[in-house]
């Protein structure tokens, strides 16, 4: 998945809250809905978007479906953000080198 799918999925505050709740451990839709100001069907729809973005997975345990956070789903976003950080560090290094050269000259 691309970082754009992740950004889109996490752009919604309710989905971010669900994503953050799953960071604490697996939950059922009912458990998640109890913590959100939206209905259980709405939570299910948000989970579908998070699953499509590869941020959440589901496993059946008995009669329950538990949703889990998929941290590896953030890898594309992390790489995209790291690209900005790498550019910033390179620019900083070039500026330091320029300053040192100016001081030596």
C-alpha cells in the first residue's frame, strides 16, 4: 500500500481513535464501539477502511472477531517521511560545510 492510502485512512479522527485504541491491544467491534461516539456499524465501516489501508487485520477467536493493529502497514508512510528527514539532514550538512568553508576562507 502507498503512504497516500494510509494518510487517507488516518485523516478521519474516528479512524485515528480506533487505530490508537488498537495500539493498546486487540479488540472486538463492540469493544471499540463502546469507546467511540459512533455506532457499532460505523465502527465496522471505519475498520474496513483501516483494513484496506493495511493498518488493521482481523482474526476469528471462537465467536468473536478481534481486530489487530498492523504496524507494518505504516512502513510506506514511514519511508515517505524519512525521505523528508534525509533531505533536511543533507541540507543541514551542506549548510554546515558551507559555514566551515566560509570561516576557513
